[in-house]
C-alpha cells in the first residue's frame, strides 16, 4: 500500500519525514530516488539509502547534502564516501535501454526500484542479522507523486525482496528527506560513472559526448544521432531527434 506524505519545505534535507515514520513503528527507512528517466541513452537507475530507526533524528547528516540536482559534480563526488560511512546500507538498481524499449519506462522504474531495495535489504541482512529480519518493519520513501513499485511487486520479471516494505511517496522528497537526498546523490554518481566509462570504452562514439551529457538529450547528442544514427545503448523506442 502506498501512503502519501507531506512535509514543510526546507533549504536542506532533514529527518522530519523519517522521524514521523519511525514514530509510526518503522524500524528501517529506505530513501529511494531515480536518475536517467529522461535520457536518450543508457540505463535508468534507482539509488537506495537505508537507515536504522536509531540513526534517524541523529545529528549525523553529512555536511552539504542536498538533492543531487542542486549540487555540482565535484560536490556530489565528495559526498559519496561520507554517505557510505553514514548510511546503514546504500545500493543501486538499474534497467537497461533494451529493458526500457521492451517494457516501457514506467515498468522499468519499478523493476529498478525493486533491485535497489533488494540490494540494500540483503546488505542489511548480512550486516545486522539480529535486527534486520523478515519480520522487520521497513518503509520506503519514494521521491515523486507516483508509486511505481507496488504494481510490479510479485511479477514474473521482478526481483524478490527479503522484506516487502511499506511505500510512501513524497513530492520533492530528494529536497526534504535526508535518506532520499542520499539516494539521489548515490544514484547520480553511480550512473554518471557508468556513462563516462562507456564513453571511455567506445571512443568511436565520441560525437555523442556521453562523458559530458551522460546520455541526456543535449544538442550535440541529438546532432550526432542525426548524423551517425543510434548505438546499441540508445532507447530506440524514444523520439531521439
């Protein structure tokens, strides 16, 4: 079941929403955010950052943490190690451009989210075997107004999660919630690294400028598609030019 949540607007993300969920009985909180939804090439990636109820509300939020879109690339990179040290677990889940062409972006967002949730839940089970169990009360705060996770839970192509969480949706969650901001930064940096590595491995595709645009539809990227066509990493079901 999805639960909408409201929060006051703040300049920096806080524990406000997470604390209210803990007050309702939540034992583990997972912030979730996506990156790459609107790209022309490459995967869509969901980042997940998990926190125990004991961490929620503590004065431990890394200095300078914000929604990834409000940070420079250098500042995002600098936050990765603090996020990894701070969070109980962090991870990502992705769906490829071929998945997107086959299933559509909405379903792929849900499937990538399940992969990210399963990744951090498996980490929690390994790191905290006594306090993270199948009976644990887990809540996911999903950035945005729409729950695209619940419709794919239990589908044949979905990933099994150790614990099925309660889903909360929150508009601008990446600006309001510490957990979601952490997921936002982690997802952005991981996907950016992937696209830069792809560009490095395929110098023959230099015209697409993936190292700069990370697969988004920049003028140079669209011009290269017009001139040279698509690569195996383009979303061919999309309007590319």
